[in-house]
C-alpha cells in the first residue's frame, strides 16, 4: 500500500489556514473600490486595509502607523537595507553595515549590491551552533556604522540569535537595528519592544497567509528612503495601490497565530522526532543547530557519511529540504553549514525537517520508519 504524502517543509512555506482563506473570500468581491478613494466604494476597502494593519500591529505589539505592507519578506529586507543606505543625510558611501554570514539571500544579496555603491559591510562569523557572538558585533562597530541586521531565527537550522543583546548594543550607540523575523513569526513571540528592534521583516507565506504579502515594521521616527516611489501609499513609504485581498489574509493569519505561540504541541513532536532518530541511528545521526535555542518546529539532522538529497529522493512523498546541493556529481554544503564549520562528511547528509500545525505523531513515526 502506498504511503500517504507527508509535508515536513513548513519553513519553506505554509498552507493557507482555513480561517485565513475565509477572510480572503470575504474581501474578494465586496470592497472593490480603491482604498485611497474618498467615496462610498473606497471606504469599505480602506476599512479592510485598516483592519488588517491593526491585526498585524496587535501581533507585533506596535502602532498601526508603524506597519508597512510589502510583497513579502524579500522586499521587506531589501527596503530595510536600501532604505537605510539611501535615507536622507545618510552619507551613502560612508555607511557601514553589520550582518552575519548566515543571513537569508534577501539580506546578503542587497548587502553585496550596496558594497558596489560604496557601503562597507561586515559579515560576522557564527559558532558551531550557528549563533553570532554579541561581542563580535560590539567589536565590529565603527563611527560609520549605520545599521545592524541580524536574523531572529535561521531558516535552515532554526538557531535563535541573541537579538535582544545585540539590540542593546545598537541602542547604546544610536544605531538602527533590523531583524529578519520571517521564520520566527508565528512560532515564537516577535514583540518589537521586547526584541528592541527598529526594523523587522515578516513574510506572509511562512505564517499560514498567502504568498506575495509581507510587512516591514518601521519604528516611529525612523526615516527610510522608499524602495518603490510613486504616490503616497503606506504613509509615503511604499507606493502602489494596496492589495486588499492579500493584506486581509495576512491580518487574519497574525490574529490566528497568537494561540499557537502558547501551545507546545509542535515542540513536543519535534523532540519526539529527534528521540526516535537517535534510538534508530545512534551516532550515525547528528543534530545541526543549537540544542535548545532554536525554533520549536525545526529539526536539522545529518546522516553521517550519507547524502541528504539521495535520502530524500528515496523517501517518495516526503517533503523536506536538504542542507547541501549536488552539482555535477559533487556535493556542496550550504553556506549556513559552511559558516558553522560542519565537516563535509556530516554536512553532506543534512536534511531539514520543519514541522507545522497539521503535523501528527503518526506522520513522524512513518517518516522515521521509512528512513
């Protein structure tokens, strides 16, 4: 009998939650007007956008006027970096930015772009668990440092960064601090004042909302150059008519996420998964990432001496991700595992299993048995 498909790639994307789909259906046809229009057709549309913005603000514990809707996490990250670089009075070629070697490509690629424009970028190393040392951040500071960008949680190994400690360092020097919270939002709390950040990125499709919508939180008083110029949408911070449908979906997803932050069911399933793997494979399986300071849904493991992509290709119907890429028969470690100095014979066997709200114990046991 063919096994049922098992989805364990929730860090890549999540399905749209039923409650989110219901919120989307509600605004698909009714508020058809332009939210910027002052007449009867525009008012319901404006109210739908305002409701979604308030839901996101409640989730982040910030003001509604600090929420900027975007097309997703990549745009939010680009806006944070380029907006700070091009901000009025920023000095551009004299700007120094601090980030880490394990950031998402939507941080690392804009940094390389800004280097071509004259910015100085410091890419900090991480330890074997994938964590950056706050003291390394402190030592990297210069009089030109304008922005620090460190992700809240790593998408590949799930390791949580010491964001609060880094935020205090930034605050002491009056430096802007941005965190990419695309992976952490909905899994652990992302209250902006608790984190101490000035800028924070969200991606809807990591949060059981649709693809193509995200948020950049911009603390009141922080001036960024818009990434998209045009009319005065998003309080002049992002031009373009509001996408009512997707924004309503993201708002509903943020409201829906709160109870899951208090539940521990996904963490228990993840720990069960790891326990079963250890019993089956012993020292042949190795944990990648921090043993405790990591996302409650993420389990990145290496099967020693094996190739992760080969294992996954044999597990027909199991959706997960590998930590290596195969090019012309050669296995290449991911930049994250390289930065963590994971040995090739271990890193080439890496697989990331990321659990979600619909994951069951039966699925975990099925995957372990098939492995």
